[in-house]
C-alpha cells in the first residue's frame, strides 16, 4: 500500500503497522499472517530520513499506527536516535516498537516507556552466535591465536619459525581458569554454559539480577557481590552487558584485574576505554584482549592492530544466517503478540512502564 495512506482512509478497522527497512526475506509465512491482521505501511527510504520522518510524524502522514517493526538491523534506522524529540511525535495509539538487533543503545527506551510504548529487540535470536564468538575470543586470548593467525598469512619464514617455536610460551589452556562474565542474561549465560561444559572453566559473574539457584548449580557459577570482586578474581573477563552503562572498563577498572589477565568484549564498544586497553597491553597488565566491538566504529584505536595479542573482529559476533532469520521473525512475532493482547517475546523496557499504563491502551 502507498506510504501516504493513513489508517482512517486505508485500513478500515484494521490497526496500522509501520514496516521500516528492507522487505521480508525469510519469514514470509509470518509476514502473511501479519498482513492478514493489520494494514502494513512501508515508508520509503526518503521518508525515513530524520527530517522527513519527524515531519511525517508531525503531520500524521501514517495516521494512528499501533506498531512499528524493523526486520533488518542494517536498514530502517535512517531516522536516527529514538530520542525524546522523536518519541514525543509518535501517536498515542503506538503500543510496540520491535526491532532487529540485540543492542538498543540507539533508542531511549526509558522515554518510550514514559509514553507507554514497549521496545522489543532481537537479542534472543543472536544468543547462540554471540556466545560462539565469545568462545572464539576466549580461546584466542588464552592461546594467543592472533599471533599465529597474523604470521600464518605473512609469508615470512623467519616470523613463522619464531611463532612456531615461541608462541607456546605465551599460550595457556582455558581449562581450570576463572572466567568472569559481566552480565549474565541470555547471551552471558549461554557463554557460561559453553565455557563450563566445553573447557571446564570456573564461572563467576556479576549481574544485578541473579540467576536461579538451579541455573547457577548447572554450571557451578558463583555470583560476585560487586564488579570489583569479579575483576580481582578472574583470569579472563567477558563483557556481555547492554550498552548505556558508561565505561565499565576504564584505566581504574583494568588496574583492578589480575596482572596478565585477559579482556573480551562482545557487547558494546562504548563499555571499554580503548586508550586504557592499549596502555594495559603495553605494560602487561593485560596479557591479551579480544574485541568484537569498538568505541568509534568502524575505526578501532589505531594502535590496537599493532598488538599480536589483540584479537579484533568487526562487530560480527551475531553475524550468522540463523541470527538474521531470527531477528526478522522476532520483529514480527513481537508485534503479533502485543497487538493480540499477549505478552511480548523480547521486551527491553517492560519493567520501566508506568504502572498506570499497565492494562491500559498501551499494554
């Protein structure tokens, strides 16, 4: 349908749903189900640019739409941050904004909650892939695999012989070492399971919300009372916390770690001070780091690439086909659930929703 049509003229009694970004590629059956229940409006790329999007909201171009879904994280976000300026223009009829992607640092989810709007992400679909990437980095920082990887491509016999003989003296088996995980949500717990069952690592974690006694017992995990406690005891620290928490790992925090400990970040680049990491690698405070995300993507700190004990990947932790299919499906399933009066599948800000809103028109 034309993006210029509104709910009053085009949808009859069907609620209107905005589809932001690329067309559906995989979950066509779910899309058919969505289309049968709701009037779907698909704004163009031009209409999704920030100024145009705000103007269209102000002019109520798409009427009183009830939901927004974004099935592919690489498109559909052209309007930029979901901040107070944008959220204030959303119709009161809007109940849920469901987006592909695990991160939600592009959305002020607290402001959305103030307006009675649920924000749902796709983290559940990426848990397996991100956990696998965390394990890849964990193996790399213990075994110093980056050195071997770099030399293996260099076509330099002298460097090859050096690494072949000497890399072993900087490498350790992960088995028996303490893995400290910051953030034991779905992804963090999956990392812990893989590390415990696959490598016999000892798991500690820090999270404001503890896992159940049964979940902790399944992996013999110990919850730390503070991040300071976790940092002091871990041989390797993995960040699996959401963004928006400031610099969880700065110079002071890195200094609290064991000398020669390791740091892995598969969460958000904003959580780590890269300058402090570079300094710690230089002094030996950190023996190795594994980073999939960076402060200023797509430009990691220029000195990081010079360290053979720094494993760097380009924000591809969730980059599996299964993740893309799951992201797409969840974005629509969340809309179907909420607009049908069912609980959302992957809510981010439900705990922030005003009690006066609960059970009302928005939830």
